[in-house]
């Protein structure tokens, strides 16, 4: 079963809004085991919209559209589908009455152009929209399905989850993904190490560079989720063996949550003091602490080219201020002559007892140093705690 997504709206092509609907639908389709091979954004132009719909129906079983279901003249999705099918739009009186009640309850006048949202073609059935005035369309013809949904994400998500997805459940195979996350290793190095597993067709192994490291996605297709999980398991074992301690987490793990979990598991506390990262490390740890007592607090010190304080000195300040078991210091300085401009990030971690200290040096592009510096510090903290993902 093949699906295709068409997002309708000139605002997408002008950069006025970001398309999050495609990402959402792609994930939901994957969970249903429905293959997604194409996605398109098209402006508010009837001819171009019809062309996109025609092309999509020629190569896909299910076409999902988002947007273009409003009451204005540039909302053209209904007209595009009607033109494609050669069918005439007719106002459905039950939908029109629903709209009248909707506006009356809110004390607004319903203008005539709203009746456009109550129109259907013979091949279409309306999809209820409990979050807005625009019902969706479910169209079936010649063995193909078109599902037209509103563009606002709140309306789309609700319609998909309550109306559309239940109808599509069971039409595809099961697709399951497992994402492993690595850090302080390059994308090219990961790709090289994973050569023994990346050529496989099922499960597939794909490598992606992200800000928090390198993500390795293992995806299997099978008759059901249990069988897909069984297929993924030996591949995950092999990937972990090939990458070793570079792997720090999986799926929804974040570096800060994993680091704090390792601290808490040992019954310890941690504090931070930072300059070059400008509070990013403390903010991440505070966010991940979720009311727990592992993170005691952070100090943010001014950062400038003349700053001579070492990471170890900053860690000592954090320990002194918060009386923590572990203290992390993050300092840095510009790298002379680097093109593009780069900074050196110095990380120091004081472990319990005060005598054990570790210092590490990393390098980062200047525009990324605040976040990457925090990730480097979390990486060093996890390493010293002996944590691997």
C-alpha cells in the first residue's frame, strides 16, 4: 500500500509557515505499515493542484492532502479534486445546517462563502471536524483513495487520529523503527563502521547527523509489530557492537536525561558552572531534572576573549556554591586563525571526594558552540560515570 502527501497553500512556498503536517503524517503512516514514497507542496493554483493530484493518483494508492479546505476563494482543494474526477460540487444540506449551528452557538454571522465548506462531490463522504468549520473528505474511486484534511495542525491531528487512521488500520504491513544515538564520532566514521549492516533491505539501517550526535535508525517491516521487533533485535546488537561506547541512548532519550539518570542511579548530585555555553548546560539539566534532586543548580559566568578561568576552576566554584557530589565546569576560548571561526571548549568534571578530576578539550564552530559545548560536557559526565547507552 503506497501513500502520497500533498500539502496545499502558497504560504508554505513563501516560507510564511513551516510544514509540520508532512512530518506528522509520515510518522503515522509508518506506524500503519503504509509506504510513503512522495510528498509535495503546491500553491493555491487550481491547475497546478490538479496536476499534482493526477500525478499522485497515477503512482499511489492513497493520496493525503492537507490545507485548502477553508471558505475563501484561494482554498481550492475541493475544486481540485472535483476537477480531477470530473464531478460537480453540490452543497450538502446536513453539513450546511451543522455550520449554521456552529456559528449560531458562537454568536457569529455565517457568511455565504462558508457554504463552500459544506459541499461534496458524489464520490466524497465528509469527515467530521470537531476542532473547526471545515470537514474533511474521504473520496474513493477506481480503487484509489483521496483523504482531504484541514491544514491547521490541531484540526489535522484530531481528524487523523479519531477519523482517518482507524479506517486505514490493517491495510498495510507493520513498520517499526529503533533509533540508536551516538556522540563524539563523525557521521562518516559511523557510516564506515556500519558497512557490514547498511546494505540490508529489511531491516534497513540509515545514518543521520543531528545536533546531539549521530542517529542510527533501524527499520523493519513485517506482518506485525512483534515480528518487526524480532527482526530488529539482532541488528541492534550488531550495531552496538560495531559502535561500542559511542552509543549513549536510544529513541526518545536525550543526553541530559541520560546523564542525570546515571547520576541519580548512583545516589549522587551534580552542579555546573559555565562560561562559553552561557547557561545552556544548566538549562538542559534543569529541564531534565523534572523535580528530582540530582541537579542542584548552575552558575553562569561572563564569557569573553580575556577570560582566563579554567574549566577546573569553574567546577570548583560549582561544588563550593552547591555542595554537590559532582561538579561540571565548562570554559573556552577562541581558536586563533580558524576559518570558519571556531572555539575550543574545555570541560572539567570533579567526581566525589574532590581528588578525582577529569579535563577534556573539544572544538566547535562558533555559531554552534553554546549547544555543542553543553553536549560535550554531558558526554564527559556520562563517560566518567561509566554509562553507555
